[in-house]
C-alpha cells in the first residue's frame, strides 16, 4: 500500500508541473475542431486541447520539460491549418473539405458556397449551419444526403445536400430534430451561435445521435417513450474496475448486495426485487437467466462494455415476456468503433489483479472484427474479523469474446460473435484445501463455472421511405457449473437456444408505425442438489406486435401484445402499454403498465442459502412444471415525471418515478419458518413491491457535477407467518455522487450510499447464542476515485472502496461449528471485507 501512496504523490507532483498556452489557429467548422484538437494532442507533452471556432483560439495544457511550442505549430500546419506563426502548405490546405477552407481568397466557408442556399443570409446569428454525417464500417466519415433537419414543432425544414450540408434559419425553439431513413429520430439541444457537425449511428434498431460542435453543445432526447437511463463507458470507469455486478455503485436506480459470506457473489435489485426479476440482455438478446440468473453480470468485465441501457418496470414485448422489475441491456465494444487497442491493468489491497484488453481491426471493405480478453486472480487469504472464514473467496477467471461485423453499401448489416468464460472460486474456512478428498472436517465451498456462447444478428432496410426493415437475432449458450458447499453438492448444466425476427414498417406518413415478429426460446437445464435431480426442457414459441403512434414529438403511445405457447405452462398473452407526453422541451411525463412472467429457478435464484446448513424444501404441486411450481406472474404499473430547469443560471434536472408491482403468483422463498430450512412454494396470498424514487442532478459550477437520489421500497409477501416485509431489504436508501474536474486532466469522484435497517429472518428457535436481533442497523458506504489522464491516451486512477471501513463483525452464525445445524453464512446485510484501496491504469491506441 505504501507503493500506491508513492504513486499518488507522484501524480500530485505531475499536477503541479502542468502549464497552459493559447495560440491562434484558423478554421471554420466542427470538422476543423476535431482535426485541430487531434493534431495538437499528437504533440509531445500536450495533455489537453480545445479549439474555439468563434475566437479561433486553441487552448492547450502541457507538461513542462516535454513540450515544444514550435512542434505544436508545425503539427497544426501539417494538417492544413494556419497558425499565427506557421502557414500550412497550399496543397495540404486545398485538400481540406470545402467547409473547412477558411482563407480569405477562398470562399469564407462552405456555408457561403452552396447553390441550394445562395439566397440566404448566412450570418451565424440568423442561420444554423452544419454537416450531418455517419461513420461507416471502415471508420470513415461520410456525408448523409437527404437528411431532414427541422426545429421541434415546426413543419418546415431543410434537406442536406451532396456534402451533408444544411443551413436552417434559427427559431425561438432551440431543439433541432434530425430525421434520416434507417435511423432513429432524435432531438438535439443547440446552444450558441456557431456551426455544428452531427454524427448519426446506422442501425436497424433505435440508436443514438452524437453531436460534435465547435461551441458548447449538449444532447437531450425527448423521443424515447420508455424512460431509459443510458450508462456510458465513462460512468462505468467511476467504479474500481472489475465485472458488471460490481459496477453499479454510481447508478442510483440499481442496488447491489452480497448473496452470502462465503462466495462473495454480488446480486442486483431493482424496485426492491432481486436480480432474477430483471431481464438482463446483451446486445438485446437474453443473457443472464437460468443457471446464471443471479451471477450472470459477473461474467462481463466492465472495461469490455461500451454502454448500458436501464429501464425500470416492464419493457418492450419485442424483447420477450420476462422483464418484471426492469431491463438492463449491455452493449459490448464494437469492431468499428472506439480505440483500435485498449489495455487496462488493476490491483487492489485485497490481492486482486486484473488484465483487460480489447482490439479491433478492419479486415476488408465489408468486414471488421474485435477481440476482447480478460484475466483476473485473487489468491490471498483474508480474515479481518478473525472468525476462521475467508472474508472474500480466492478465484481465477479467464474470458474472451471475438466478434465480427459485416456492412454493405446495399444496407445489409450483420454480426456474429463467440464467447468463452471460465471461473473457479474457493471460499470457506481459512485452512480449507479444495484438493482434499475429506470435506467433512474443514468447511469449504468450491464453484467451477464454464460457459460458451455464439450469437448472430442480421438487419436490412428494404424501403427507406416507409422505414421498412427486418432484423434477425440468434443466440446459443452452454453452461456447466460444478460446485459444493461443505458436504453438499450442487451441479448444473444448461443448454439454450434463442431466435427472434423483427419486422418494422410505417403504416402511413402520419406518425403510425408497427413492429411484428416471432420468437423461439429453448432451455434444457439439468440440476442436481445432493441426491435430488431437477431436469426441465422448456420450449416456447411466441409472436408479437407493437404499435407506435407519435404526434409532433409531443405525444407517443406504444402498445404491445405478445402471444406465447410454453410446452409446460401452455398458452398465455402478455400486454404492455407505454405513454409519453412532453408539453414542452423541458418537461416529460411517462406512464406504463404491463405484465411480466418467468419460470422460477428454485435453486439458482437462491444460491446464497447453500452457504448454510439449511435444508432446501421445494413444495411441488404439479409434476408437469419445472420444480412443480407455477409460473411467476406480475403486473407493473408505473410512471415518471422529468423536469429540467435553470437553477442559479445553470441547468438542473429533477425526476420522480413510482411503480407498483403486484404478483399474481410467485415462487415464495420462506426462511422464517425455521432457521434450518429454505421452503420454496407457490404464493398463497398477497405479494407486492411499491417503489418511489426521486433523482436530482445539478452542475452548480462548470467543474462540479452532482447527483442526489432517494428511494423508498415497500416489499411485502405472504409467508407462513403472515404478510411480512421481505428479509434483508432496506425500505429507505439515499445516494449522492459528486464528480469534480480539476482541469489539467485531473478528476475526482465521490459516491455515498446509505441504507436503512433491514428485517432479519426469524431465528427464535435457535439456542440463545445463535439468535439474531429482529432488525439490522442502518449503514453507509463511501467510495472515491482520483484519475489523471494524458492526451486521452493514458489514464492512471487511484481510489478506495468503503473509505470508512464499515463491516459486519459477525457475518456468520455459529462460524466455530460449520457442520452444526445452526451454521448460516447467508444472512449478510452489509460489507464484510471493509476498506479496499486500489490502483489501475488504462492505455489506448487509436488508428
């Protein structure tokens, strides 16, 4: 740890050596800005660069002793931009795009040289000028011809020309709507009087819009009907590193807890309900379900992820019927985007070491590929509370993904990928040896998981005018898990297939559109717990339709209906409705209602209870259904209000969201009847989850971003002893995140999470020394991270999880006698290991 502190102080010394410089550089537009800043950052010693098109001033931050100003001027001239000291060669200047040619003897800019707009007065105060383009599969920026640009609520607009150029008269409304066939419409907030460049992403399904401008521009979308939280790669970097199950500390809509004191596995919660009620997809295809319903997020390293989309409540019927409390869709890094090479190294105080790497390559004009690899290990023993058990398991993990992307000029796109994951985790008593043949003397747990998968996607636009397109999705996975907990074995094998076909078209030109398609899902799961075997074969054929009506970007209605036939549960219908109303550009109201359903995974959903000597009792009622249990069915009704406003001259956003989830049937897990048993049965009575959340985001000064949240959960179920609050679930949670940009490429992030007291399972029948109190204490956890970046190429980050060393003193009941009937390591409600300091680095290589 002393070495970490030395590195930290070296970073602080580096901070003191940073200097600033301003020079004049000539150019016009957003493409100029991108070119100028890239050339500046290629200069040795330059850490940060920003060019202002209005003042023509380039501001750079550099390190003393490394930087040479003359080299900076030469690098700028080499890419065609004159400075106040060096003039670019004519042949280089003449090779610039017409909108970038700034010299007085040439046209002032592309915006004064287009015949389509020669009758316009193009002063920047009266007209907004810009370029709309896309990045193709080869990473090249090409103009979009015929894109429609109009102000929100205005029927008139402009069309981009052969160079992707447009010029539109400014209006009182500052929200610009960009429409192009095969792309999702989006609304962009335009600030300032300068030119813009808009980069659109091509995708058959809805995607995003990236705005790059030479003034301070921001993106705001009021188009999406379902309220979606978009989690960027930058947001994920605020976490220590690690896998996705450990990466939600800065996201207030998702809670994270530990399943037990032995395996250290993390589980998520949304709207007060555990992870299995959240539909987790990767690239919009099923991912964490079945045997991986609780642990699936731990299979994906955070540095692999390009972004996530999170919505609470029921989602779209296009993605299936399984979302009850929400949906998380994970997008991995693409073969034709971002850095050509990316490397990440990580180490923490607990002895965990990680390596992540991603690379991409263009194979030919149509194909590109990406490789993502991960390796991690923890082999150090920790027993800080001295109870004889490891505070965190020892483990070894290896995983890799290879994906390919195809793109043709005819509009056909396709992707295919393969993945492999292997993990071995060992926990239990400090002296446990997994290689010992006698497991009856020293209690231990050994989990060995292997997973392999393949997926493919194909999309094609048939009719640009009517937005007719077809998307095909396919995935196949195989997972094998061998494990034991003490003297109890739990093994499982899963084989799954998934296919989905989606056809989309406009009904007419008045805002009516429809999606329809068909899906097939097959699961073969074979589990064995001690001497009990559970084998199930599920085959589900489904069809769906989803109608959308949009009126002037003010009102949107999405009504979905799907019909599925399940070989065990027979036929059922799943309706869902989403409504969005935006009376103005700063106020959005959303409402939703829908049904969700899933097959319970009686053992895999409750894996943490195997870290005890509780006996699993499954009350089977029908031999023809999985585990003899009914399908879990719930209705979600919810809504949200989002309002942006000005506070002390800066923009602030407040959002309020509420949901009510009512279960028609549920696989009830009762651990209150006896502290020696886990009883799983069909619901007999009420079960519901009420959730209310408010979120406030505000940037009081330009270098400080704040995010505050409060959530109330009321989750109750009818157990054998009556209607009780769900155990190990906090009713009140508070969250705060502060991100500070110190300048000179230094940033600081601090996160605070507080949870109120929780109900503990009833242990009154235990001997007095093994009885727990009825409720826990409240607790809080704080994390911080400091990051230093060089030229957006190299990052060094240093931080700590659980700064104030909050931890449970006795997380395990009867830890001294692990083979007694009272031993229980499953009732964990707070941190076990305590403070954990870490250090990491990231390195990027662009084209």
